[in-house]
């Protein structure tokens, strides 16, 4: 009986120790400044945004591996073309800008593409360049889809 009670006390002590360790970890997480969390979330949105743009441009290639991807890719391409032709601002740009402002950084005054492309390549993106980008987006994806369609028809023959 004494041995049993001793084991229960030891188990209770271990549980208490684990709970205290978990509480300390929880307290440390809570002490992370909101500024840092906003900045981290803004960086994650930036990466997501960049991956989405790559998917819009080159996602048709994924059809080689997954037949169903066109159900996701075509709407993404349509969205990308609309963003370019109508010069809309992507909601991810607004979200990232909001997070950057709340982290103490400055948000974008323009859209995501304008901000980064301008920084890397162009001194200014004109409305005509938006039209060209939308047209190239259509051409690239049309070429990819036609190529894959050609491969699939040869395989079925």
C-alpha cells in the first residue's frame, strides 16, 4: 500500500512538473511582442503571395502530374488576368500591408507586383505594362495547356 501511494505521489509530481513546464512555455509564447507576430505573419503572406503568382504563371505545368489541377489553376489564371487588366489590388497585398503597418513597418503604397517589380526591374509600371503582363500570362498558360493537350492526345492514340 505504501509503495502504491509513493508511486502515485511520484506520478503526481511528474504531472505537476510537466504542467509547470507547459505553463512556462505558454508564458514565453505570450511574451512574444505583437509587433513580431505581425511581422512574421506579413512575411508568411509575402511568401504565400509569391507562390501564388508563380502558380498562376507556371501552374499549368503541374497538369503533367495531376490531371485535376486545372480546376484550381484556371480560376487562378483568370484572377491573375483580371488583376492585371483591371488594375485591381490583390487582397493579399492589403492583408500584408495591414500586418506590416501593425508591426511598425510601412505598408505598400502600390500593389505587390508594382512594389517588387519596380524595386527589381522597372522604374515605373504603366497601365500598358499591366496589359502586356496580362497578355503574357494568357500566352504562357495557353502554350502550356496546348502542349499538355498535345502530349495527352499522343498518349491516347
